[in-house]
C-alpha cells in the first residue's frame, strides 16, 4: 500500500489491499449470509437477447406446426357457434391452443442467460448464487426480448466446489429459515405457458360487454372460453415446473399472468412461474442466536 494516499483511513486502505467485490445483497441480507458461513465473492450476471417473432414463428413452421391450428402435442380446445348462423362477420368457430413454439423460445432465452450467470459464478470460484433476480422485457419495438439474470455468487470456505453452482431466489432471513428447516437450495425454477384464444361468437359478444344475444338483457354469464384458457395456462406452467424438480421440493413459488388482447376477445394468456428447487438434507434444527456483526461502541 505504498502508493495509496497518506490521508486514507487505515481500514479503507486494508480493504483496498485485500481486493474488492460487488454484491446485490442488502446490508441485512449480507449479514445473514455471513452468519450462514457463506462468503460473497462477487456479482454474477447472465444475459441473452432474442429476436422473438423470427425465432418463434420460424421454429413453428420448421417443425410443421400450424400457427393457427394448435401446438404440436399441446392443448387444443374448439368452440362451436350455438346459433346456426353463417355470415362473413359472425364467428361460428373459435379455438384455444397452446403456443408451444413461444414456450420453446422463452425457455431457450432464459436458459442461455441462466447458464451464463452460473458460468460467471463458477469463474469466481463460487459454490452457489443467492438472491437471484431475473427480468424479461422488450429491448425495442422490433420483437427483441431481453433476458437478464443476476445474483450474488457465494462460496463456502473450506468446502469443495460442486461441478455446477447451485442457485436460489432466496437471500437473508428467508434463506436462513429454509436452511434452518433442513432444506438446501439446488436451483431456481422458472417456466412459462402461452395459450392463444381465438374467440367465437359468444366470447366476442361477452368480451364486448353484450350479455344477451342481439343486445338483449340477461343475467351475468361466465365467459367459458377465457376461463378455460386461464385455468389451462396455470396448469401447463405448474406441470412444466414439476418436470424440473426431479423429486425435490418447490418452495416460494409465485405465478404471474399476463393478458395481451388483440381485438374482440382474441388474446394471448401467458403464465410465468418462479420458485426455488430445494432438497432436504436434515431434520429441523434451530440455528444459534445470531451474534452482533457491528459494534456500536
């Protein structure tokens, strides 16, 4: 430290000489991390940008999937007009179907960003990544989707590094309580489901605010096609998440649903599930009372 300015505090000079690292943890989460015996080694990030429409539609045609006729091996449900009418404007037929090509494109982008985050953590000598944050959004108006994952890479001093770092959305007291309960983080779990709704006449009328046929008044009516699509999207995303567990448990799961309407009841319902894959390694064992990490006197 011979080249550091003489007016730097001794503690600051020592930290600089020991090297520095970045962290995505709050002060409380950082303290809890140290109490668990985890040593932060840096902020690991992964990124992927995909041309969404080109990949999704190109992949659909390449695999022989009709974009307006249901996904290959996916959910398809047809709806038929009850009125017996035929005209250019009357929607005598409708359909819900799973857009498997969109799900494949999403999974490819997310997995690429996730793998790059783990590779960066591994390069730092980390055993795992905690406090993972993932964002998925539009990078521009050209159908480009951005996947960005980041988390704090941590190591366990004295332990042998696993072949692939583990990961979890948890950090701080939430992570402490999970380990106290006897569970160890294995990996984050993320899955998506996309269901397209092509409205038939009844759905079009009801989505347009017309409860009765030809505008006549009626009692409130359930929009069966929309309800079926919503329930199916949630079931598909839960099923997809279960395939990633391989016998482990899913904790802290959350499901968000996005609806994108095109016109007159035509819409896409997209369900996204995130959670933590955990594995039991011991029975419940209360941790010792945390000791003070900062002296105030």
